[in-house]
């Protein structure tokens, strides 16, 4: 792996995957038996995040100030409570994209959990290491549940549309709302649907992608990433990847 590409990655580096791997290893360590009840141990998770932040990961490889501010307490030897306090202090209203990326393994880990309230609770607890916003927690919850829908229907040619419909119905529920009335990801899903059904949808997506790329680490990052994810889910056509649109935009 030589590196380079759209994101300018280092050799052998996969963009922003290190914290996903930390979470995977922590979950594996605390959940070795297939028959046992699932355990989300925030202390074990924090130990892995602490090892990561102490390795001095380079910011230019996609790790933002949001990560470093929240994990500073872990770098200095603090525990879960210290990390949560730092996240609340620095990222209380942040709606950047880091937690959405970091928590993708929870789609698999919670796939056998029947109670959606328990899934939401696990997501909120883990997301709070970086993000305290209930809107962020709700958006990640909807995203994770949509991924689970895809996992349950691997051979269904309409699985993209079915996952979107499932996510949209879920977004109407109180469980998927943010802290304030009307504070939810439902409008984001509706915008993704409008983009996917526009007559000039490729051009619309390229323009939106340009806006997303320009707002990395800014307040709208999560919203843009969420909308684009469901846009591609609805499109679901071979040969039209995020990278192809990135390259089209960069030209």
C-alpha cells in the first residue's frame, strides 16, 4: 500500500480507522464468549484510546482537534470520568463526524440486541467519549440501525432502499430525536432522498460533496456525511462510488 489517493494517506494508512480498531479490540477483549451477554466496558475502551493518543497520531492523517481535546485527559493518565468531563468541556455542542466513523463496529456488535433502547444507550455511552450532543447520538443510532438492516439482508437487491425506509421510519420515533423538539436527523434523511431523486443528482452530489470536503472539522460535518451516506445508499448503483465523485469534483 503506497498511500496517496484522494485523502493523501500515508503508506499503509487507512483513513481514520485507528479508533475503530481500538473499539473492536476493546469489545473483543470483554466479549470473548458467543453465548454470554454483551458487555460495553467503557474502562477497557478508554485504555485502548489512551494507548492510541499516547502514540502521538499525526493530525494530518485525518484526526482533528475534536479528538485531541477530548482525549487529552486520557493522555495524562485520567480515566473514563476525566475523558467525559473533557469532552463536555470542549465538545459539548460539537456535531463533527468523528464519532460516526468511530462507532461503526457497534453495528455488528449490537446486531443481536433486540431492544433498540439498549442499542441507543450503548451508542450514547460510547459516543460521549468525544461528543455530548444528543443530536449526534441520535444520528449515529439511526445510521447504525440502517447498517444492521443491510447486514440482515445481504442478498436483497433492494436492501439499500429498504435500509433507508427503515431509517426514515425510525427517525420519526422519540427514541431517535435530539434534545430539542424538531432536533432530529429526519430532515437530513429527507434531503438525501431529494438528492437521490433529482434529475441532475450526480451534479447535485458533486456540489454537495465539495461543500462537505470544505467543512471538515466544522459544525456541519456530521450532517453532510450523514446525508451523503444515505444518498449513496439510495442510489445503490455499481461503479458510482464516493471516490469517483471526489475525483470528478477535484478535476
